[in-house]
C-alpha cells in the first residue's frame, strides 16, 4: 500500500509552532506526491511540501561538512484540531452512513 504522507516528527520546535525541514525531505515528498504530516508536541499538522518551500524561510546551516551547507525551509505548522463528536456525525451523514 502506498503512503500518502511523509511523516516528520519534531520534538523541539524552534519557537511555538515554527519548524525547519530539510530540503531533501521536502523534495522526496514532492517527487513521491506526498503531503507532509508534521508531529510536534502541540499536535499534528498537515502541509503541502510545494507550499512549504514557496512560503517558507530559507536557511543554510553548516553541520558536518563545511563545503556543503544544508538547506532548510522554516514555516509555521498549522495544528489540526480534533473533530468533535457532532462534526464526526455530520461527516458520516454526508457520506450517507445514516
């Protein structure tokens, strides 16, 4: 079964919901036609990798190899709030379950 999400877990966001993601991960998600599912301590957010690159803040950071800086894109993660029981029932009604 094909995955529809590229799962990313970030334990320590930079500040609040702002996180940086490595461009290789973003490019892999674009190449495989996947959305990003970003897990942070505040919750889970879904993001489009193309939009993440377009609207994100670009940063080059040197970690191990001084000649090859890593390219990171930072953006705010929009947390999806869990649906209430009433909203779940409405969704099921739209699908024709009831």
